[in-house]
């Protein structure tokens, strides 16, 4: 922690105009953010290390020990107040995930900034006889700005567990979606430098809001911070003139800090609201797309995806296999062992069946104890092998548990041509009931003839096929079991 605070303090000191306080003091926000994000840091060694880091930074840059202690006493006072508020309100560990947490973040930012500003104002009044009000508002404005810019970065930070995970998220589609709004924001830089007056600060708002709707909350926070720090540095050096009218009413530093804070907070708020909407859409998608008990595709979703697969297979005359599966004597399981046990049998069957499938295969629950599996571009031998593998998996489960449960499977397979989904399901259903009549725990196969179906003239070259499976993530195709779905976006 000493190194973090020392480095952050030195960075803040580098933004200090001659004879003034730092334009962007991020050390307090970093310390507060790390403590409330990872409460294990709220220990005495952390506080001592932070205090040493603060003081060392001032001593390195030429301040006296007494001044360093005064300045950093105010810094630690604000951080302490902010940490205590969230800690005793049981809001730790704290993360920025939605609009409600954004409100809490803003509240804590103002509380912590008030603690720092009040302490600094009191010290200035007692030790130097300076105006408490001037010091309070100057420190308060810059502190609020720093908290509202830095805290979103820390509180939304997501570290990929591996390089592969990072690469999987950084797809070409994602980069393209991010590039345009980011370039629009960057284009505002030279324009702002050529414009005088307050309009220079508000110029990037449309581009920043565009970023908020297209990229993640952490990325939006990062872009807002970069723009805000650049604006503050340009304003401090006199290259970004906000106009004499604003400066004549308020202290120029205060008005600039307020303006930059509001500009940065807007896109972050929009990004949080956008993320909430996306989360609600994902929940709705999962509720409609998947069976809540077994995690495989719901009836409607399975039929919809199966129709798409069959349409693609019809265009390329690809072979298709459809399996209809029904758990044997399932009603007696519910009657004997209870519905909770019956639900467990269904969930375990769906999980084991999905594990026997490959990417591109579809599995869904049609209702009750009846399931269906579609095997696109599947040979006759594989269709039979999958059916036997699923049946065998249920036999294994029955041997491992106290409940005797088997499954009957009907297979419909067609080569060279594809009938409608209704026809395929009807044939598979007939095979299923044949298995039931033959004693259950069996696989029966119906191979559809091609004389009554459209014929293809020649076997298409596999390298030139136009067939493309629907863009459904693997977790969606095979279901998510009882552990939940991984977002496939």
C-alpha cells in the first residue's frame, strides 16, 4: 500500500501548478476505493503505510515535514470518513454494478470530500488565519471530482483470469463497436483547443454518452477519466480557456472542477443504466430460452432453433438425426419418492444427456419428462451412438442413485434430404413408442426413405458448403445445467 499511495501522490503532485495545490489528486480516491473494494485492507498496517506514503511524497518534492503532516492529515481524515460510512452501513465489499450502487458511490464521494475539505479548512484557519470557506470549497470541489473519476475505475475493475479469457472478450466485433465512439471522443481534443469559453468543456458530452451506450462501465469510466484529466491539465496551463464570465463569478479552479465532474459523471451514470438494461435483457432471454429446471432449451426455443437448422440442412441436403426421449415410469418416481426427487432426476438426466453431445447439437425439454435432441449434419452411425450413449448414461445414474430410472429413445434419421420438423418429430415419436412397447430402456431407429423426399443431384463438396449453424453459443445449444448460463455475448 505504501508504494501505491506514494506513486499516486507523486502523480498528483506532478499536476500541481506553481504555488497551488494539485489539479488532480487521485491518491485519496485510490486508497478509499481499494479499501472498500477489498475490506481485508482495512487494517492498521494499511493506514500506517498510507500515511508514510503520503508524507514521503511531499518530502521528496520539497515540502517541509510540518506542511506534509498538515496536508496529509486532511487527506487521511476524508478517506477515514468514507471507509467508516460504507463499513458500518455494511456496504463492503463495495462494487459499482448498477444505478443504486452509483448513488452510494456519489454519496460516499461527497462525504469523504467533505471530511478532507473541512479538516483542511480548519487547519488553514487555525494555523495560517486563512478563510475556512475558500479552502473548504477549493478542496471540496477537487476532492469530489477525483473521487467521482477514480472510484468507478476501481469499483468496476475486472481482471481476466487468463490471457485466453481476455482474448475471447476482445473480439473483432467488440473492437469495432468500441472504435467509432472512441475516435469521436478523440476528435473532440483539437476542436476543444481551438474553441474558447465553457463550450470547450462540454464539447465531448455527445461522444462520451455514445461511448457509455456501446462499451462497458469500466471502459466508459476510463475514457471519462482520460478526458477529464486532460481537460484539467489544459485548463491549468491556460490552453483550455473556460471564459472570464465563469471565472468572475466563482473561483476558476472550482468552476472547472465542478464542470469536469458533471461531464464525467453523466456517461458513467448512462453506462450503469445501460448495463442494468442489458442484464435485464439477459435475464429475460434466459427465462424465455431455457427451461428453468433442467437448464436445456425450452420447448419454444428448441423448436425455433431446430427449424433454423433444418432449413440450413435442406439447402445443402445434409443428413439430420432427431431423438425423442422419454423417462420411463416417471409418474411412479414422483408418486413414490416425491416431486423434489423427480425434479432431481430430470435435472440430472438433462445434464448427462448434454454432456454426450457435441458443439452444434441441440437439446430441449418439450414438457414433463419428454426431451428432444437434434443432431445436424449427422451420420446414421453417430445418431445411433448418441442415442445409446444417452440411454447408457441414465442407466449409470440409476445405478449410482436410490431411484431406478431409465429412458426410452426414438430416433429419426434422414440422409440426402430433410423433411419438415413436424414430420421428423412424428417419425421419431413413433420410434419412441415402439421402444416403449418393446419393454422400455431401449433405442429404436427409423430411417426415413428418400423416395418421397426432394432429391439432391450430387454430393456437395464439404469445402464449398454454404451451410452455417445458427450463431448460438455452446452453452445455449447444450443448455446450462444447474450451474447457470455463461453469457455468450
